[in-house]
C-alpha cells in the first residue's frame, strides 16, 4: 500500500506541476485583460487540480453547509489551514475570491506567478501594524468589488488535530467591513498532510457555518466563535473515511 501511495502521489505531482507551468505560461498574454478574466483562467487550473487529485490519489470531498453560503454578496471566509488542498478546493464552492498570504509565496517560480495573476493580498508578516492595515484596506476594497476574501487566521498550516494561535487580522477585517463572515473547518490534513509529499486516499469533510454579522461582536468574540467551530469539527483519525482507490 505504501508503494501504491508513493506511485499515485508521484503521478499527481507530475501532472500538477506540468499543468501549472502550462497555465502560467499561456496566461501571460492575459495581463492586458481585466482581473476577472485572469482569475477565471487560473481558476481552471485550480479546478483541474481537484479532479486530478481525485483521479490519481482517490481524494474526494463533501461539503456540509453549502446551503449557508449567500451568493448575493461578497463575504469573509475564516478557514482552517491544514494543507494545500483548501487553496484549490475553496474555488469549487465559493465565488470569486482572493487570499491573504505571505508575500514570499509570490517569488516561487510559476506557482507564485500564477498567484499574482489572481490578485492576492500579499503581506509581510513581520510588518506588524502595517501588514494589518494592508489586510484591512485591500480586503475592504476587494469586498466592495464583489470579491470574497479568504483568510487563514492561524497564519500558517497546522497538522490535523492541532489549532494554531488565531490572529486578529481576519476578525478585524470582518468587523470593520460588516460583511457576512463564514467559519470553515475541514480535515484535509489527513489526506494531504502539511510538509508531506505523500497524499492518502479518503474523503475530506468541509464544514461551513451559517454567516455571522461581525459588527455585532468584538474581535475577541469572533475569534472565540471561530476557535469553537474549529474544535467542534476536528475529525478523530479513527473516524476518517479512508478509501482504497481502484487501480
């Protein structure tokens, strides 16, 4: 089984990287196009990645609470961050979105170039208040344009079963913008663990909360609700729905 996992993971990453290079290189002609067009094109690669992951590694997913998403207006998504999976999968069931991420990611060849084309909010995490102001200013601007903002409040990927320190930036943006805010938890780290090149078959469960009206709560109260949501949906390893993909 371990050899099969290695083989399938290798096939996935080979296709993943090859298609990334193709999409990013061909997308360069779109710099003269509107941001929405650039997003739509790179978005195709993200959706392909999710399907390629299913075909090669047997990774499926199911969304609980999809009906909670109000598609009529933009919102803030405060989400668990366990792997690379969610950065692709969220584009399957949430509208056009942008991510708050560390600016170093934009320097990664091809991957960073593709990220830049999607108009992320790239911050210097060492900049303190300046970075916070950037998140609030650019996040508010994106929301006003109808673009959803995805923030991983833990700041970096955490192993499944762990909850990192929840930073205040996401809650502050939500509170000041007053838009619908969603808490999203999942167990992607059980299929695609952080720091690992091995991807395991199984079904990832995504839990989307009903939207809250952040202006009714303090930043501390928002983050407490978020932490409670994360804790309530930590899937024990014994309950993880593993699957053996067909050859």
